[in-house]
C-alpha cells in the first residue's frame, strides 16, 4: 500500500468527542504526565513467551492474556505493555504476532490477525466453554510449534483488559502494525479510531501510554488525541529499515521533537551502543521520557546501569525479579539524585567498560 499524503491538520482530535472528561480534566491529564520514578513495565503482561527457551519463566504464563495481566498486577509494576491489532470487523484485540496459526483435526492454517473477524480470532486456542483449536506459533527459524505454557488462557480483546485488570495498573498500549507494509493514512486513521474508542470509553483514571514502531501511526495518534502520551518505539540502529525514521536514536529524537511526541522506547542495545544519545534525549526542549526494552533488561546489572544513566523505565520479562531489584534501587535514595535540578545523565567510557565486564551478552552488540 502506498502512503497517501493527506494534511494531518485536517484530522479532528478525538479528546473531547470520545471522552467523558471535561476540557479542564483533559488539560490537567496532559499536564501531569511525568515519570515520577524509575518505572518497571511488564512485557506482554508477566513476560513474553519463548517456547523454545530452557528457562521455565519464559513458558510460565500465556503472554498477552488476562491471566498474565492479573498476575502482573500483583507485583510492584507501574505498567504492563501489550500489543493491540484491529480485526477485520473493527475490534481491537491483544496479540503480538502478525500471523496466527491454529491446528484443527490435523489441518494447520494461518492468517493475518487483521484479516480475521473477532469470532475467528477468538476461536483459536483455549476456550472457556468448549475445546478450541490448538494454537501454534512460528519460531524465528520458521518452525511451527505448539503454544504450550504452564498457565494457559484464552485470547482476549482490549475491552476485556480494561474491564478485568486492576485499574491502578498502567497500560502501555503498543499499536501493532506490519513492519514491511507502507500503510495508507486513511487505513491508519481507521484503525486508530477503533482503538481510541475503546480507550476513551474505558480508560477512566488508568495511566495509559501509547507506543508504536510505525512512525506515521505515532504522528497520527498524537494528532487524534492529546490526553495520553505517545512514545515512539525504535531499535536504535540494531536493525535497519527502508523508512529511515526507524533507524537510529537520532531519527527517533527528530520525529518526537517535530511532532510533539512525549517519549522514546529503545532497544536497550541501541542505548549501550550510543550512550551519548541519552544526554541528547534528556536535554531536548520537549523533556522526553526514555524507556528501553530487550533481553538485556532481564539482567540486573544492565537495569542498574540504566538507572544510573537516567533512563526512566525498563520493559522486562522477568517481572518479579526486576521489580524487586528496582524496589531496592529506589529505596537507596538514588532517585533523589536523579531529580536534582540541572542533573545531566553521564555515561563514561569507564562505566561502559565496567558494564561490558559484568554482562557478557553485551559483547555481541
């Protein structure tokens, strides 16, 4: 699909037409967004599933499920992160992969999530009242394996997450799009309207952040509403794409400053490759927040070093262990140091060398 270039300024904001908040309440919500402390965000709830991992924690609870979200709500987390796509009949559902695979009576079939109806999507995997189709997942090597976890659960919608998860737990809603499709602006607006309708109906006082790797979707969701902050997701140069806006922290910073986005979420390896970018991001006039994601966020030393660097939060899979670590870190009074006026996070070559010694995985970055 070719990108249809329409003036974004012609798209009306949905803040007031879809929200029960008064204009004053919307204004106050916009003003008070701030990451008050080093935040821990549960990746896909209580952590993503790696079905081939030898670590039992990666197969403990079904990712992006209500049972995973409820388990996360019992831990010292600030937010959970999950992936939202919109079905063919305009229902926002929670699922990470672009394609979903099922097996029934020995026959395997796969389809793009966005090309299924809601009932077709929900028919995959465990059912509450009957036997469902066996849910499969395609590995990075292209092999289909059964989605076996210790605590399984049905697939769910965005509406169900709002209704069933403790309202004090923040939602980091990743707006999921195919990395290799150039979308028409009209399609993006249609998808975002479907998601925002549910958010404005059920968000109430829950802390909510939108994030996406799709640059045009990030710009549009910022235009369509200003109640909730929008973060741009980037791999920070660890992977390269045809759209150059996705290819570096510098491009992410440029996108955020030009379009009024409130934060960046980077692959943590991109931060460790380019620590000077942290200073640029934190010193920019927009006062951007900076989160990270990636496997290294399951390593305590990597999380601790990011706290020293001035990173605002980490998205993690080992939610219990990292949440407990951060409770200890925050209890040491280090956040007071980070909140000192004019504090500028520094990351020296000596500190980087120290981190490389502590974390052998970083040798590969």
